[in-house]
C-alpha cells in the first residue's frame, strides 16, 4: 500500500481511486484511523462516491462532500458525532483554505490530493493552501495521485514534491529547481520610440546588469540608447540605435536538461506505473488526425482578424484564458463562431468540422462515440446537427447540474439507442469511466496537455475490450496544428521523467534521517498490493 508520504503516478484508468480506498480500509482496520481527506476537482466528487459505494460496501463508511454552503456545518457535525465509521471527507482545491481550521480539529489520518496536476504552479493560491494544510496536520500521511503529474513543463514537479515534505524536490527554491531542469533564454520586452514592441535576447544576467549600468541614467525607468543584443523582430538593427524602453524581463523556456537527475528524484518520491506494465492485455490506442479545411467565409474572417490584430497577437502571451484574449478569439473563429461586442455568439453558415463529424458518425455505424469540445457554442451546433439527424445523444457541460450528470452518463452507458455523448473536457474529462465507447472525436484541442490526456483515457482504461481510436479534427493554416504538436511534445517530456520509475523502487520517507520508511518486507507487500 501507500507507505509514508509519497506520490502515485499511475496512467489513467489503472485504478488510483481503488488503490487509495484499499489504503483507507487498511488504516481503518489495522490502526483504527477514521478520518481521511480527499482533495480533488468538483467534477471528480461523484467518482469517489461511486467507487466507495462499490468497494467499501461491506464496511461501515460515509463519504462527506465538504463543498458549498453547508461545508462548515457538516464538518462541525462530524466533530460532534465522534463517529466509528470510516469517514472520507471530499473537498475541492478551491474550498480547502476555507475549511482548513475545521479539518485541523478532526483527527485526520491521511490527506490525498487527487488529480495533483492541479497544484503544479508553486505560486498559485491552491498550491499554498495544500502546503499549509499538510504542515498543520503533521500526523496525517500525504499522498498525491495523478495520471499526468506535470504535463505542461517539468517545473510543475517542484510544488508537488515539496507538498510531500521540505526539500523533497531536491532544490532549495523554485528558482533553483527551474535553473536545474529548464533550459531557457532571457528576454527583455521593450518598446521603441515608434511604439513598436521588440524582444531582446541577452545571454547572462551580468550582460544585462552591465548594460543597464552603462546606459541607464540614474533615476530613469531603464531607458537605453544602444543595443548590444540580438533583436528578435523585423527591421530593427543594433546599428540604428533606436530609443528603447524596457517594459519587463522574463525567462523563455526552450527545452529541458538534467532529466536523468529529475528521474532519480521521482524514484525517491513516487510510485510510477504505465499501462503497458500492468495492463498488458489492454487494447491498443490509435490517434488519427483528420484535416478539415475552413470554409471560404471562415478563412476570410480568420485572416482578417489576424491582420487587424497582429500587434495584439504579438504582444499578448499565448493563452486561451480571458474573454478578450486575441488567441482565444482566433481559435473560436477557426471552430465556426465568434462573440459580438455584447458577448453573444454568432455562427458561420457553413460548419466544416460538424460536417466532418457527421461523416465520422456514419462511418462508425452502431458504435457509441464520445465527442469532446471546450466551446459551448460549438456544443450547441453539434446538438442541433445531431437532433436534425435524429441521433440520440446527451450533453454534459457547465450548465448541466452536477446532480443530473450521473443519470445522463448512466443513460449513455446502458442504453444502446443513445449513440453520442457530447461533453466539455473541463466538466466531464475527469473521474468518468466510458469504456462502453471506443471512439472519441476531439473537435478542437485545448491548450492543456493534461486535459487532453484525461479525456482520452476516459475510454482507454481497465475495462476496455476494444482498440480505442481518437480522431483529432484539425484545420490547417490555423493555431490547431501547432497546439496539437505542442501537446504531444509536453507529454513526451513527462515520459522521460517517469520512465523506469517502477513501483518497487520508489517512495522513501524523507524525515531527515534518510532511512527507509518501512522494512523491505513491507515494501514488497506494498508493491504487491498496489499492483
């Protein structure tokens, strides 16, 4: 089982929830431990309730959802009841800080952070809340669960391992960790006298400081009259000596380094298992990319938006967050819609991706299909098209109440006539088992690699008996091919870090003495139990 503070990096679909429930049961029966806390996204609440009902059916237990307006009242009642049941308190990362004082009053024996990739940003509020609660409950074991521990970049491993204990990451600070494992260049974002934004790449901090000392008048806002560095924009040369104002400086990651060293850190902190190691009979997974040309109308609007907003696109860091972000708007246009000034969606007359989707449905015959889209307007048009074709389907998105989702999912899984599930990855991409389908269509990819991995592995997991096919609909000449390529690259980096970190060689207790937390015999039992 899970011994000492450790992480459990298992490919999605290998039973992280099941293993954790067995651990709770062991501690309950062997040590009399009653209270355990599970921190996870709200979309996974139902999965913990369902799994506990199945696997703990013969044990007196209760699952308490500490979320919403009654969370504090429920926790106060728990303290007063002095229950003898195995009690699993499920809460969200966003709620954790507000109930920390109540949890500290309970005799909590273990804290589990499910979908731990949610805390990969060391400066985020949820990460600080997680670190705080683990420090304030010193008698509780701490465990991290994830199938994608750090899909965005290797820096995400720092806060994860630090939650397990101080210096478990092997670094004194996030800056030291980044400098050890991330290959980056230093960029100064500047404005010329003509108002154009330019990016200056400089090699070392000393270069930057020496330049500032020579050319920055005392008391000025870092204004320079010479350029001795590489200018990465068109038409600007060092010999021109333009007036330059430095706006900000940042590190731009260009690669990774020392991954063997990070792999060794992972060996000492985590149990890692891949599907091919423990589920060798799991059917194959195939990724297929189908190019979908934009209609003339969409293409015209797409390129017009690029021309009119080229400065904003260049000056804004790439992201799909924020309603006014130009990259997000460009991505929406490529997918057949845009929002007007009043925030109302408008659709283009032709919808090439939905036309391609209907062709896939026809090819699939009677197969059940899961269709993923992050955009509500696109989901609505898919719904309209399926309704017109008289194809029975269900929708799962943010406006569907959580209480209704379980019934809808059950309908899709058990009713042969219900052919399609159309879902938003942020709402239905975690905690669901959808092995009744073995064909997924990704209408467009979001920018998070862990979200993509999650939605694919809703189908490709233990219980699946057919080869899984994942079809990506990609419009050439847009951001989409680049996004897909970057997502696959991020996951490859993660594979290098985790490869070889077998279950039997992981998870030491870093209590300061550097000794093994348990005996060899117990470690072998743990390995056997988790497998």
